[in-house]
C-alpha cells in the first residue's frame, strides 16, 4: 500500500490544495471520480453562465419596447449556443487534465474512491494511505421522493448540458437557484416553461420581497406555481405527465411537457466515500461535519466546499481551500466569517446578496438595534434612464456604529453592484466608509448609497 504526505479527494477546488502541497515539496495523491476539474467547471457555474449570457441578451431585446425600441429576435440557434458552452467546458477540462498529466510528482487516481480504514482509501482495487487527507468531494443532484420518478429519464443540472435540441416544453421541479436560472434560460430559448415549487416562495433563502419580484417577473414569461408539489411522474408517449398538488387547497392538477428538469437541491457524496469507515462524522443531512478550522472528527482529515454543505459556491470553496491549507500544513487556526460570503442568482432579474436577511437579523439582534433601508433603481438617474422600474436594493444595518449586517439586490448587474458592500463587510467597515468614496454620477452604484440614505427603524414584529 503506497503512502503519501497528503491525499486530496476532489479535483475542483481540491486542486488548490494539490498545487500548494506540491509547491511545498509534499508527496501528493489526487483521487477523483470525474469529471476532472469539478462541478463548477464542468456541470455548474461555468457552463450555466455560458448559457445564461445569450438568454440575458434575448430577454433584453424582447423587453426593449420600454425604451422606445422596436426589435425582435428572429432566430435562436440553440445547437450553436449549446456547442459554444460544450466547447468551453471541454477546453477547460482538457487544460486541467494536461496540468495533471504533466506533473511528474503528482499521482492521480481516477475513479470513485472510498474509505476502508483510517486515512486509507481504495480506488479501483488499489489502496493508498495519507498522513493527511483533505476532502473536497463536492455534491450531486438531489432526487426527490416523487412516485414513478425512478422509472423515467428526467433531466438534472448535469445531463441537461448534453441537450442538442431545444425542448418545446419543460416542467421544472424545484424553485431554488438552479431552477430559477434554467427557467430563465429555456424560456428565452423559446421553450414553454412551467415551474413547480414546493415552498411558498421561489428562492426561499432570499428576502421575501426579492422572492416575490422574481416570481412576478418570471411569471410574465412562464407558468410559476408555488406552494405546489409534484406527487407523481410518468411517461406517456413522447410526453411526461406530472401530477401536482396545491399544498394549501389539496387540489391536484396534471401537467404535460416533453422534458422534466429536477432541480430540488444538492445532496452529499459522503455515502459514496463511506466516510464512516475512517471515523468521520456526518450531520443530519449527511454532509461532513467540521469545526471552525475545517477539521473533521477524524484526526488529520479536513473537509471543505460542497462536501460540508455550508455556502455551496465555488468562490466559497476557493477561500476555504486557502484556509484549509494554512490550518493543515502550517498549524494555523484560520476561520471564515460566512456572514461576508456573497452569492448571486443569475436569473432575470439578477439577484445578489451578502450577510443576513432581515428576519435572520431580527433573530440575532434586538429589533430596536437595527435599521432597514430600501432604494429602487429608478431612484437614481442611471436607473431611470434604463427604465428599471422594479429592481431595488435593501440594507440591514446595526444602529449603533452603522455596521452592515446584510445587503440584498434584485435587478440589472446585481452581482457587480454588491461587491463594494462585500468589501466593506469583509473589512468590518461601516456604511459611512462607503459614503467617503465618491460615486460616479450618473451611474448605478449610486443606488447603494441611496439605500443607506433611506434607513429607518423596522416595524416591530407585531406590526408586520
């Protein structure tokens, strides 16, 4: 059995650990079942945003009448859009493979590895052991308990990327980030889309006002059914028939489409890894439990990224990887303030958030200690010029000292606008620090300052 200074499981953000370990002269084994490069490169962020960008442009053209422009989309080359995405993914994966192949000091074990003992992993019948082990094994699509689902070929965020022909109609089961983004994409492509969301709100982790506006905006382009669960699914000819139930009334409805996308979240890969064989504990959702330093319950084993089920974004995993390396190889005690980790939903309209929602802030602090402010895009000159009449920002701030505890945006360029707030929060700066910077006029970032200028005491709980 071959032994290594470190074994890294996962070739997504795990490659950052590999590169650092090799540069420090450690013997390293990389274990990965593929695709090489991880979820973000092959199945998540990169390919989906390659698709979203043309969808954004199409939707802008279709909504250009508000600016006095008469325009239409005469043709959408769906195969060309999918090919451009696939070519980009293939190029990225090839680059990663080339880097692995050219490393003379890295041993790559390609296959579904699993623990058989303490820090001992088996891959395709071969066993290896690490002095240290770092788990960055990601997650996979969650399959909900819908009657009949095991007997039909449904789409996930993974195999949907292999489509060559645009489906005429699509039922999306789920209403989170993945569902919202693909609903936008396929609707822009010309597909008749229906969204079935079990929760009462779309993207339920966002502010209620943001969820409501997203539902309203998407509802102009497709059928969006919230508080509605899919109960059965079956294939009938070339169509799929999905029976849904309104959770408030109990009323059932049968919907038909030529394709079904299941986008109800992600699930842990800890079961595939058989982490219990090494004494690694998991939580109630089967994600690997770690302490604030990313240490598992098994000595000399660390885990991060989607494997631990916290903020499941690639940018989070990249930062976690840096901290894990410091903790594992330099005996540091680095932690991550997850309150400062931002995220974006590339729906249409776009969403971006950082920190606490208002409800979360009310639970953590006394309501008398908070201020809440809102501003519409149309409150600033650039937003008015864009005829952006629905987008808005929302800030949650500590009254004493102006500490920003949450900021939320829905509207054009939300993922860009949020960044100055992220920097302020990461550096523990107050909202006053943002005011010190001169904001270009007329430009959209002025809406950030306007939001802080509209702060007021939130309603007490009894008045909401």
